């Protein structure tokens, strides 16, 4: 059950509102292009400057023929600025992070936004429906965890196809990327931000640290951002984004909803 006030478990929603206000007013300096798009198109929709639109990326279907989509909102601002991608719901138990992204998509006014915000409240619909960490319906010895499946494969399992679409359609469009999580069932975390290896070029690392600090959590976990990429981290979406030159972080907060 989702609390009516997510601040009962942590200040995640209010922190995100404060973060986005800082993000909108902050003048990012990036080597990537920051030209504002009058119309931002993705999937089956286009968002004109100063507007919000909902869209979906069709992935496939479950065994029961229920369609699987990645639903998103594009919030296209009125001024020049970067593209920020925010995802949640990679794991099916991250209810409060899903709710936080939903609220942000509702509360953010494109008329006050510089750049473009892409919000994906539920990246992994099948596990959300099951309230599981991984898709237990896939026919493998052990289910595949989406968080370690990037960049994915368009011709493989449903989980890997989701990873492929997130990489190709979402991460590839982002100048900055934040992925939100909750603790697993029975767990509880002090809010923190994690940064990962794979940052390219290495001169990008100070910008990633600055980006992580702007999130406002007490702790920042550096998962070896200056070293080589260990196999257990190679499939994380932040590693993929970093390898493309986009500062990317993961945040854990609170407990399973």
C-alpha cells in the first residue's frame, strides 16, 4: 500500500522537488549539445515547447498476451537546457520511488523548465505487476534482473528487450540520468546516491560528482568510478549512460512499499 505521504518513510518526494528546482535553475556546462528542441519526439508522441505528453514504447507481451509497454512522459520546457531522464520501477517492489516520479511528472510545469524532462515511473511493467525483483515467468533457471541486463538485446528475453529499448530510446537521448530505487522487501536504507565506473571520458568524473551532490542525500557511494568495470556492474544502466558521456547516478531511499 502506498502511503499518502511518502515523507513518512523518507523525504524522497520533497527531495526530488527541491532537486528539480535546483536542476532547472542550474546552468549545466556540458560538452554535449544543449540546443533546445521546439518539438521533442519519442516513440509515438511529440511534445511541443512548453507542453507535456504521455507516450509508450511497445516491448512485447506476456504469456497471457497482455501487452508490455514502457510508459513515459515528456515535459518539454521553454528555454534551452539539457535532457534529464528519470526512471523508476526497474524492480517491482520500489513503490515509493515509482510514486515520487509520478508526482514529479505531475508537478513539473514546462513553462518553468529549461531543457526537457523524460519521466519513466515504471520501467519494468511485468515485475511491477508481480511485485517481484525479476520476471519469474521467464523460462530460465533463474529470473533475469533488469538492473544488470543493459544494454540489452532486441532478440532475447522480455527483460533483455526492455533493457534494449531503455538503452536505445531513452538513455541515448539523455544528457543526464537518474535511476530511483527502494530497498528490497524487509529492508530500509538511509538515502544515498551511487556512481559507477564506465565514465567516459574520465574528465567527466567531476561533473558526475557534482551531479550526485546536487541530489542532496547525506551519502554518496563511489562504486569504483575511477577503475575498470567489474563484471557484476557491467550491465548497470548508469554504466551504459556513463560510457556514452552522460552523467548518471542511482539513488536508493526508504523501504519497500
